[in-house]
C-alpha cells in the first residue's frame, strides 16, 4: 500500500469546498461544485487538452483528465467513473458535490480518510443475483452469474473469517433478494464494509480486468489492489 499512496500527497485545506455551502450551486435537484474552486483547494493547475471540452488538472504527482458531459475521468492514467457527468457552467465547469466528496476527495487526500477511518470488523459479503435472478449468462455453456458469485463469496468469506473478521452473508444459497433486502442485511449487521460480488460479460475476448463501483477511499484502494494483483 505504501507505493500506492505515494502517488497522492495532497492535503485539502480546512475550507474543503464540499463542506462550504457558498461554493455549491443547484442544478436541477443536484448540488454542484465549481471545479476551479475545488481544484484550488488541492493546488492543481488547470489547462485544456481540448479547449472547452477536455480540461486537465495536474501537479507533480497527480494528473486528472475530465471531459464535459462525461462521467469518465482519467486519474493518473486509470479510468474512474463518477456518478454524474461534468457539466459546463457560465463560468467554467462543475461536478456533482457527491462525486467531489466521495470519489475525488478520497483519491486526492487519502490520509485524511485514513485518519478518520474506523477499524473494519464486520464485513458483509453480497453474492450478486440469486434465485429467479440469474444475472448475466453464458448460454452456450449454460453458466449463470449467480452460481459464480456465491462460489467466490463463500471462498472470500472463509479467508476473511480465518483472518478474524466477522463475516455476514446476504445469501448463502440460491435465494432471490431485492437490493433493499441486501442493504438491510448490511445495516442490521452494522457492516463496516459491504462488498457486492458480480461478474460482467463482454462480447469481445480482449475485454478483461476488474471494475468496481465504490463509494469511498477504502473501496478505491481495494480496487487498485485487485487491479495490480491481476496485472
Ligand atoms: Zn451482476
């Protein structure tokens, strides 16, 4: 992990913009942050890759590329997807406040999040799909995603239990659960960490890798670890 965090060094100052209402603008029912204000807190310099379309933000250790009207950003060469698109505003561009708080800030200042992180004791493992919901399928080989998710989740659970974690499963057999029911298991267990296991399918054999939907710095770190484990 040391090398991983070596690539990011920045500390947000005390007036992190996502906590200041005067920098937030309402667009529809979403709250957006002006990107210039946001980057200013981290000391990143802005320049255009494509004028009016692709801004880039850099310092010695970090390079972030964004695109107006896109959720996809490049963070030190790695593809990261935000929840909402970058939008153009009258004065520049803006990002959703939740993306600023939950996606970008943990990437840019992980030390802040590590300092406040609680110890992980209870991990809820969620095997995607189940029962009537088979997930994606390999029709030719009659394989369903739900079979692989439960298999992998049980293996991961065994390893984590051995390491002393309190492991809770959303399902242990071929049962259908709604998303709300899965979330409730996590809530009732007092989960410190919730991992939902899925497998994606693609038409091309060249497509491979790990994709994570994550909502905080720890999940981002685990994604980077799983990626480097694959490479
Ligand atoms: Zn799935």
